[in-house]
C-alpha cells in the first residue's frame, strides 16, 4: 500500500525462484535499494538424509590460506587479501576527506567488501560440500570458538586477523552440509598444527614457522596447514569405519592443488 493507494508492479522472477514458490514460508519483505525494489521471500528447503560415509575430508581454516584440506587442495588468500587491502586504502582516503559525498561512498564501499567476502565463502563452501559428497566422505572441521582471543599474531597482521571471517565460512559449511545430507563433524582444535599425524609427537616447536611444520622427533617437514587438516581428519574419523587409509603423509604425499581464486561454480547458494 502506498500514499497513492494500492499499486500493481511488474516483477522479474527467475526459474530457480519459480520452482520454489510452493515452499514459501512466512510473509515476504519488500526492500528498496539503489532505485530498485527487491522482494525478499523465505523458502523452506527440506534437508536430505545423511549418507553412510567412507572416509573423512579434513578442512583447516587459516589466515595464510583460506582453506587447506586433507587432499592438499589449497584455497589461497592472496586474491582476497589484495582486494581487502584495496578497499582499506580507499576507505582511508575517503575517511580523510570527511565530506557527505565521501561518507556515502564509504557506505557503498562497505557493502561491496562484505558482498565480496560473502560470495567467496559461498563458492568455497559449495566446492568443499560437493567434493565430500561426490566421494562419500564426512567433513571434519575444527571448533574455533574463542580463536581470536587464543591466537597471537604480529602487529602488522592484526588488522588482517581481526577481519578474518571464521564464523561465516563455518556457518556456510554447516548449513550446506545439512541441506545436502553430508555428515559434518566438529573436533577439538588443540594441537592440530603441532602434532605429526603418524608418530603423534606433539611439540609447539614442531611449528617451525606459521607456514612450515617440522617434526622434531622424526624430521618430517610439510606445509603446516596441510598437517593440521590431516589431524582434523584423523580426529573426525574416530569410531567411523574407514575402508581405505585416511592419509599417508610420509610415503604418499598428494601433490598440492593450489587455487589462487575460488573455483567458478554455477547454481544456487
């Protein structure tokens, strides 16, 4: 209803949305943004039943790399970090100006940065869920509660660490896994980056640098995030039948698959 009375407006609805009109839940909301009206409708999507998993895909969330899994597939953070730094420079310049026009641009800039990060997390989580489902595996992730207060970072990395969206990517993984019937198990994060998965030796000095793991007991050296992903997979595999060996980090190291940007996927979120 408007000040001129009830209006009938033409709408554009995609096939994806049309196919889900029978699942509409509650009342829709009408939003006005940038000269365009958007009709926000909540739909109820039934969750699929979980399959019986064979094996585990361990997933380590990090700062140097957004995600490294126990197959050694790597989602590098370089593109995300470069974009974040560009937004940070623009934000700094606009804040120094302080005009009304600059403040409007700051608001638009904030929305663009948030949408970019959200889209990146959507694409990564969708890829991981699809990968686990196609190989009939459980997904193992760490319990990262209170990680910001526990983690220590250098002064020059504090801004980067404070903007790390731990919760958003994990939330996307959780709801997508439930929707697709992919089992997901959360494990304790303690010492995942300090323990060698084969000899089980734990020492904080095993973490030679932020990026490199070197076991002081057996001398094994590998990417720290990959070792953490293998430990997560091993912990998530407890009490689960494993037909094939979970991993063999010494004798059969997989070649890394490095993605400097999220894979291009199509379809819904």
